C-alpha cells in the first residue's frame, strides 16, 4: 500500500507515511470553500486513516509470518479496532448507531 487516500467526496487526496505524516496533498478548488478547521480536520483524518490502514496491513503480514503478540506490541502498530474507529469518524458512521438487526418489528 502506498498510503494514498481520497476523501469520501473525492475532493481531497493525501499520501501519508506509515506514521501519518503527509507527504503529498491534492485539493480540488471546491474544498477551499470549507471552514479552515473543517478542512484541516478532514486532511488530518485522511492522514491518520492512511497510516492505520498501512499499519493494519503490516500487522496482518507479521501475524501470517508467525510473529507473536509481544513483537506486535513493541512495534506499536494500529489494531483493527483503531482502524474501524478512524474510518467511522471520517465517513460519519457511528458503530453505536448501527442497528442490531435488519429486521423491524411489525
């Protein structure tokens, strides 16, 4: 994974390191009409998401190669749960708001 991500609207594209440092940023002109704090938040979340996705992929590779929990903890790689939390924040989904079942009472 190269660490590149687009925002849900497609107007922001970032490329970030495995630790979330932005190394490339591309903005569509419409994104500049956002409030500065909102734009900064979106960029930061994309960088964090890119980093976490990269770290989770690295964690999976290490687990597949047989590395133990102590090694994984020492590397401080993101977990699946941390990745899910950042994705929910970026895409506006709250795990608590999801229904327990798709069935409705009649």
